[in-house]
């Protein structure tokens, strides 16, 4: 089974993801083997972990993480501070979606930063199982919340 080998190419082939084969190099254990737009000059025998490409990816994910945290915390604060908003159905959906987004931010983005920074999975096999479970649950919950919000808004617009 592909999960036992840990080879990304086997996992992609088993699950049928449509991924360019060059992007599979990003999941190798050797960070210097990563196929990136820019290469870093390193001494012989030294591994290039913090290449400009890795720094760019970590910075981008960090900025998105900060924006996600600030935006969703502000939304939660506004809904919690306004009594008129707390009793509306849309506000309840938005509050739940904000909490779901915060969970996606904390579970998915933080582990992606670790994975990109180290070039390999560093949280061990138990961490892998728990984090993947958390990613699936949080991403599914936000998707279902968006679906329910869409159905609710459609029902409101057709009843007017």
C-alpha cells in the first residue's frame, strides 16, 4: 500500500490526484533536491534548507495565516459585541465559519509551514495521523458550513 512506503508518487498514483510530476519533488526528504525556481549557493556537503523559494513559501503562508487570524478574530469580536447580530441566523453561520477557518488556519497552515521549512514531515507517524484527521475534519466542516449558508440564503431569497 502507498501509505506504508511514504513515497509521494505512490500516494498520488493510488489516490489519482492530478499533480505534475515535478511538484512531487517538493516532498522529498532531501531539501536540496527540491525543484524550485531559484537555487541557493551552498558549500559542498551542506544541505540547502532555507533556499529563497522556501523562504518565500514560508513567508507567504505566514502572511496568509496572520491575515486569517486577524480577520476571523475581528469578525468574532464584532458579532459577539453587537447584541442585534448575535440573534440573526446569518451571524450564527458566520460565527461558525469564522471558528472553522481559525481551526483550518491552526491545523493546516501551521503544519504546512513546518513541512515546507524542514522539507520533510517532522511530527512523527502519530502526529501524521492526528494532523491529517484534523485537516479533513476542519476542511469538511467549513465546506459543509458554506453549503448550508448557500442553501439558507437561497431559501430566504425565494421566500421574498
